[in-house]
C-alpha cells in the first residue's frame, strides 16, 4: 500500500536558494518520504514556482522594503500574519499541507495563525536568538527602526510562541539550555546544528582563486558583515600582525551592513594593501577561498546572541583542514575544545586576536595538526547525516506514518 503524502510547507522570508540550513533540512525530509515545499517571501525574480531536486519552491515576490517592514513590525502590527495566512491557504488549496515549518522567530506567530486556521501542526525553527540579535543589528538600533522595534516585547513573544508551536527546533545545545531555563519543557526542544552536508560540500569545486596566496599566508573570514560579527577587530589586528608577519593577508569574503565602514577602517589602518574585500560570493565558490587559506577566522562579539547560535563557517573551515581562531562565544569554545582544532581569544580584543593568530603562524606544524583534527572531527561526528536524525524523529511524531 502506498504511503499517503505527508506534505510539509516551510516558510522562509528570504531568497531561496541559497540557505544551507533550510535546504539541508528539506532534502533530509524528502529522503525520508516527506513532501516538502518552501514558500520563500522575497523580491526574487526567478520563476514563481520551480523545483530544486525533490524540493518544490513557491516564491511569493514582494518588494524588499515591504518584506523588511512586515518582519520588523511582526511583534506589534500583524501585517505579516495576514500575508502568511493568505499565502498558506492558497498553497494549501493546490497542494494540501499537513504541517508548517517556520524558519526564525518572527515567522512563528504568522505560521501559528495560518496553521491553526487549517488545523495542522506548526514546527518552529529558531535559527538564532532573535531577541538579542535585535540589540545588535544596524536596522533595529538606528532610526527609524529603533523607534518601533522593542526587544522586551519580542522576549514576551518568544516565550509565548515557543510554547504554542507543536515543537521547537534550535541550532545548538546552548540555545536549548537557555530556553529550558526560561521554563520550556526539555522534551519540547530538539537540537539540529548547522553542520556540513558532506555529500554536497564534497561536490563543490575548489577552483583556483587569485588572492595572493602564492606570496602570502591568508587569514580568511567568510560570511555576513554586521556589527555583532566583530570584524572591526580583525581589521584593527592587522597592523600588529603585518609588523610581525609581513607575508600575511586578510581576505574578507562576504557583504553586509557594515562593509563600507570596514573598508574605510582598512583604508585608515596603514596596512590597507594587506586587506582584501572580495564581496559576496556564491556559497559553493567560498570553498575555493578556504582551499587557498591558512587560518579560518570567526571574530564574533560575545553576546547573548552569539552565545546561542553556531555559524556554518566553523564546520566548513574544519572540514577544509583550516585551524580556526575564534572569539570565546560558548558554542565556539565548546566545539573547538572538543575537536582540538583551533584556539579562542577574549571577544572584542584586537590584541588578543592578533596574539592567537600569531601563535599559529609561528607554529605551522601545530596549526596543521589542528586542521587535521578538525577535518577528522567533521568526518566523524560534526556532519549533517550524523546530526539531522532528530529532525526526522520530530516529524515522525508529529505526522506519524499510517
């Protein structure tokens, strides 16, 4: 007898692809016999409906400014609730939906409204500590955003919505501990970390890139450029590093709200020739930069936000045999200590960062051994197939097989 379809509609408010976490989750569920559609709310000009392998994508195209305003106001004015409910019901009429999966806290409320109207379960996927992130994002801490975005109100909503969803998925153990400490039952929370899906990562090419690696040792950062990422401390560490190691070059791969400020800071540093901004690169292209690098960097500022999330780049650096220098955010310290694959320093200190990097540059054999241990740790336990099984178990409980 053929198993009836169990259709999960994931709700995301950005372009898709790319989003590694969302794609990894969707592919895993499809491989287990679930039907997965991703509703992507974004100003994406690609076809409204298409397939990415087994994943159906439906794009609800809206201007970026409108999308951003609905996201920011989701805690006060329910425009996003109304929008999501309307779009979900329209999709449900064409492809009957059996569960909703909301990516990020601000979509929990809208998904709950839509899910309850259809009588179907809602899974919340908390990518980060959104409440604390609002205290560091430029758009929410400057006018006009700061006039309407109130983290205290969002904390109330986090407590309420986290209890109302049928199950909660988080990215790291530290986030689960935080939520349980706030009174959420431990059995209500499942950890699914942002580890590497090796099948996909191994298939990405590592093509040559010209970033001066023949004459320089490359210090690499990949990812977004926002205030909480601490990138100004990387730039500020470079004069000291160049003085001690004239062959080093800092390569920053990515983009974001603070990029122009960082470029200005680099221009004033006195070592601007040793700092390269590549701009945004496709995710699969980033592997090529890692292949050319000497050390992988994660300088995130230690806050209640960064202590409760984990970046994909950590596992990407590790599987590429890069020793890692990272700030002392709790998950970074725990994983690097477990794998013995890097060193950590006191967040916010350019001097401590420079010392940590310099120690690896002075001892290349020890650094290489760290890289090997990181690679082995990912291949052994920090990869997607080893960490994603709990997600399937959540859905097997919420949507049991007949």
